[in-house]
């Protein structure tokens, strides 16, 4: 299972600092995310969310900050963009013009996101006969 975890400092209702743990992973061929909240001061613990779907921006940002981005690029030229367009539209629910832009990026410099997102997209592309590679070493810009 491909997945990542990040911890975010958060304020509890009791006033103390607490921890919010966010996770993103592939489960049953779907992209999932979850979020758990815990406060050592008052003992509060709760699952804020668990399920499939696109993670909210704050979850993605925490994962990218903790682990850095990864890049998904095509492994070589493809005879037709149609299979890649279908996958991108299925995964992102993007309208056709935006899906075309995303596939264009995939063909040029690659798409950048969390490890789970890019591994999920790679697996979906491979099911349609489109081969891609995930590069986990994207240089950070300071």
C-alpha cells in the first residue's frame, strides 16, 4: 500500500495544543485520505474523516511539506492521447479543456503531486496501456 502521513499542530477546544494526523493512501484501487485529531491534555480523540476522494488542500499541503512532491511522467511517447485523457478525466473530473492541459503537462514536464496521488494516477494509466514513471527526487527550491 502506498501512503503518506503528516502531523499538523492544531488547537483543541480545551485550549491546549493538539495533533491532527492526516494520511493519504491507495486502498481497494481508490485514492483515500483520513484525518485524526488527538489532544493529550484533555484526552480528546476523534476521526475527522476517512474515505475515498480528493484530499482537501490543507491535507495535501501538509503531506507535500512533510514529504516533498513527486513527479509523474510518461515513460515514452504514446501513439494516442485519448487513453490518457480518459484517465485524467476519470480521476480528476476535469472538463475536457483542463484535462487536455493536464495531459500536455504529463507529456512535457510531468504532473506533480503527492506520492499517493501520482502512484494512483500511474496505476490508472497503466490499466489503459499508458506507461509512466514516478520520480520521487524533485529538487526543492529555497
